[in-house]
C-alpha cells in the first residue's frame, strides 16, 4: 500500500522545475507510505512513489524497471496472484530482481501492453511509463478499491493517489465545478469521474487511461455482468461461496508484516474473522470501536465473535473532541466528503495501526449480496424497517394492476388538502414513491431526496449553470440502467457497485486507513467473489424481504445466531446531537462567517435558516447541515484562498 504520483508530457520535454514539483507531490503522500520514497526522471516523464512496506521489506523499492530500464512501474495496492504470474513470466524468459508483487506488472506489460491489467488479481492503482513509446498507462482495479486522480491538458498528464498532491502542479485549474457541488449536496460525496475541481478527474473502477502522441483515451477493461445467471441449488451455492471466500482470504493473508481484522460483529466482518481464524496458525488480532451512546455501540456483538474464535481483541470507545478532530479528517479526505462514519473509521484505523500494518474488513458484502434494507423497500417487498407513511402505499403496490390507477386518484385527492408538512404530506410522498420504478426509488434513498432539493442550498448563479442537467438521467446513465435482461434487484446492486461503493465506502476506508499508514484488504471485493455473486439467482440474495439470504446461510455454522439475526446497524453517528451541542459553536462560526458568505456559492439565507431551526429544536436538519459544515471546513483547510468560482 503506497502513494503514487507523476507528470508526463508525451509531446515535449518537461520543464526544468518538474523534479521539484515531483518531490513536493511525494511529500504530500508521505502518510500513505512512510517507509521509503522513490523517483524516476525521464525527459518526458517524472514518476514518484511513497512506500508502505508490506511484501519484500528489504527489497521492492519503487519505481521498478524492466530489464533494460526503458520502462518503469509504480503501484499502490497489492497483486495477490503475483506468485503464479511470476512463474509464468520467468518461464517466458523474464528476469526478476526483487520479490515484490509489483515487479510482475512491468514484465506483464512488456508482453501484453496495457491489456496486462486484465491478468492482475488484486486491488491497485498503478502507473506505467514506457519511455520508448512515450506512453503512460494508468489503471485502477476492478471494484475501485484504490484511488487515482488525474488532470490532462495539451499532451500533459499529472496524476496522484490523492487530490492535494496533484494540486502542487500550478498548471491544474482549481475552479469549482458546479455539478460537483450539486452532487455533493445530493450524495455527500463527489461521484466519479468528477472531482470538486473542474479540470481534475477520477479514474473510474475497472478503467485504464492511455496517454500517447498527445492523445488521452480512457476505457473500461472489465465489467461485472448480472445477466448471466448460473442455476445452482442452495447447497451448491453455499459451498461455492465458502470455497471462494476461503481462497480470497488466504490470498489476503500474504504479508511480511503483522495483520488483523476490523470486527463490528455484523455478518460480513464476522464471517471474515471466522474464516481467517481457520486459516491462521495463531490467534487473529481483531479491532472494534464503540460509543458511550448505546444506540451506536456494537462492541458486545464483536466481543461475542472474538470470544468464539479466541482472537486477541482490542476495543476503543470513541469520545472525540469533534471540533478538534474534524479539520484533520477533512484535510485527509482532500475534497468535500460528508459520510459521518468517516469519524469512527478514522479512530478505528488509528487504534488498529498501533498493533498491525494490514487489516482485513467486510466491505462489499452488502452490495454483492443485497444487505441494505433499502433494497427490499425499493422493490416494494417487506423491508427490515417500515415507515408508517409508506404502509398504505406499499399495501397498494401489492395489488396487481391497481397501483398506477390508485396512485393517480390518491395524488389528486391528497393534492386538494393544503398541507406541506405532517402526516398528509408524508402519505402524499409515499404515493409518489409508489409510482416510481425500483431504480428510481433506490435513487430517492441514495440521493437523499427526502431531505429536500439540494439546489435550495446553492446560490442563484450556481443554479443557473445547472439548468441543462437532470441528475436522475446522469445517475441512470452512469449505472448503465435499466439494462435489458437484468432483474430489478440486480439493477439496484449494479447501481451501488458502480456508485455508492467506490465513491463513498471505499473512499472512506482507504483515506481513513492510509492516513494512519494502515493497509485495508477486502476479501469480498475479490473479483472472482464478485463474479460469483453476480451470477446468483436474485432470490439467493434477497428472499421474502430477508437481506443477504445466501451469505447468512453460509455463515450459519460459523457465526452465532445472535449475530446473524441482529438488525443491521453500521456506523451511524449522532450528527444531530453533535450539531446542537459539541459542534454548535463551530457550525455557527464556520457556516455564517463572512468568508463563507462572500464566496458566493451558497444560499446564505437558507443556510442560516437551517442552522437556526436545528439548534433551536424546531426542525431537524442533520444531513444538510453536516454537508454544509464539511464543505466549509474543506474550503478552510484545503483551498487556502484559491479561487472558488463555480464553472
């Protein structure tokens, strides 16, 4: 696990100050790789690397070159099948000078060119410079576990693992992109391929970028297919899943440094710890955090798993000084990011790094095996939680052929009642929800439409730049949905695997862990596990409203019943309480400051109203105020007075 960066120009030699720029880029990635720094300078390319040593501790210095030093590679992440690939490459005549997993990449590239990424099994963001062809290849792993951002102009490409590093190059335009602001207030993050800055892009999951002869192309090299269902009995599916998970975990135990696991006590992390314990010769190191507020504390469930498998268990109770820690967290994320569970993930990573360098986790289980309650709700099936306002609309939805007609009548009748708030408004919204397709309902949940129109938070000048844009169309197009021949449940899983997982969850874990020089590994996100999950019949994932049906069956002999049957919790945070107490003064000072008002991006009257109503207890505005606070703290810590003009 490392940080990579660089600048190339395929048309002309780089300026004389490039090496100094590269050094500053590397310095900003030092937290990702505190053990070593490496650079390679060519007339047309400058390639940098910060290393967190995991495999081949005494060797493995990057960049790694081919036999005649005409090509080099830097990699952030791990290639888990490197032993197999190395044997093939040595049989084909290649010479190796390290025991690093990264060295197989450069020799594969010599044989296959950019297509070599298709042979890699792992998590990675990598850069290859081919000096003979003056070609740059960038690539990100299939599920988007490792980040890579880039900016290109006039034959030049600058890239880095994190946004702050790329901004060292003063040629990068840092004007704010209006649609990124809207998306941030909608989702709490900026979805790929955009960043908050107009000229900087994220390389999407399963994509590679090739820059050559002054041209840049970005193309997909792998796609998860949900339209190829393989018939299996339930028993066969359980057996195959356990076999794949055991193999995936075994690969992720390859390490020359101590490793452990995040343990929440949920199904996903519990089955990972159970199978790790099977494969390990000694006790597994496990790590959990909790809160003084019982509604947010999962330690008892984690402790139950730790006791069953005799792990060396570590717990930490979060009592954060929020006003002090938030600016630090905001700085590490580098662009506006408002998933409040980043706070406990940050503390969990800090605790874990005191004992190990690598930590396995359960990320991906929900998106691959239908673990979120919103899937059942979006499909009109019995959800794991039920809103009273949706009870009547969902009852209507189960009447064959009646839903559309009854919805139209209901909307007409309810529309005559002059109520913007309260139960009537909620029931009216429930019938609107009924009229949507499953994917539109899903969009409603992930885009937080129930919290109001995000554009209400934006200044009129910014809204004017968004008139041409339909956020729903942009979301559906990005997901490639609705796709012919794909079951509605699999459409929802596809959407989350292409958006929520790489844009939110994997960003959260990568940044929080790497801020502490900790490598997270995710066995569920092995692409062979993902392909298996995509080939399952939908009723093996969601059955009668029960989430993760097959995964729970597979875990039945490994995980206590109390853990299997517990309601999904996750890292929910008491944001509303924080904003009324611990963060009240900070929120007021930041959101209503003259600087924030003068920036001209937000509707300051609306911001003031939300804050006043929330603090007074008149209404709750947790979600929108948290996003506003994260945005303004980001401006304070990361923009440093640069232009904030939305374009």
